[in-house]
C-alpha cells in the first residue's frame, strides 16, 4: 500500500471497509454485552453470547458460503438453543 494519495481513490476506501466494520461491530459487542451483564449473571451472558455466535456463524456458512450440512447439525444447533434458554430461565 502506498499512503500518498491513498484516500483519493474509491478502491482504497473499499480496502478499509472490513476494518471499519470490525471496529463498529467490536464496539457494539462491548456495549451490548455490558448491557446484558447488567440484567443477568456474567456466566449466563457469556454462554448466550457465544451460543448465538456459534449458531449464527454456522447459518452464515450454510447460506452465504454454501457449506454442506446435514440434519444432525441442525439438531445440535437446536440443543445449543435449548441450553441457552435453560440458562436464561434458571439464571
């Protein structure tokens, strides 16, 4: 990368877009996670956050990246969601 005149070309702004998204989503992660911890215990908040992340990433893999899948994977994702609901209910 050459920094002189870097911001004058549209293509260079597109290079920075993933970094900007990382910063925005990272800040949102901190804000929303801290809001969740005000309402529920930290261990429950982390379990919910990570479980939803795991299921979300798998769904993105299937829909966007066309990764192969089978019924057992949906069963296991459902079990993760049931575990999250159990933690929230009893937390």
